[in-house]
C-alpha cells in the first residue's frame, strides 16, 4: 500500500476480535468459545498488522449484521458494553465506513458498532 501511495484504510473485522472480552455480552462470549482459536488469532493478527502499518487506519467492528432497514444512527465506541443481542444493519455499517473514511478523528481508532 505504501509503495502505491495509499495512506488511509478503513477495515472491518468484528466485535469479538479486539473488543474487551469483559464488555461483550454473554451471547458473544458463548459464540467466541465455539470459534476455533486459530480463526480469532488470524483476525487479531490482521488488526495488529494494520495498526503497525504506519498508515492512517480505522478499524470498524460491527456486532451481528442484519438485513433490517438502516436507522441512520448507531452507537460506536472502543470499549462500551456490547449487549448479548447487539446488532446493526449492513447499510448502517456501510454508512459508518464512509463517515470514518471522511473523519480524521477516526484515525487510529477501533470502533465497535451497535444499536
């Protein structure tokens, strides 16, 4: 990316990847217990590599994705409590990505998205 002059990236991972475990709802903790650790490790490495890249980065960690109509508003935070049934519409995630790309305050942040 540096070779080609790319300086800004917004990446999507997931709520179970880097969000503080103690702030994940019980359902997310149960699901994480059944996901092979190697898959979670790969996603954690993905975030680490991005953070260490020297690029202007934003990590977006949506909760459970739905096909529900977008609401146009959501909660985003780096360490807020994620409810057991937390979700967000795919269209709102897309909007959050565009907003993050345009907002210099998002650089260096990792936001978990939910309603």
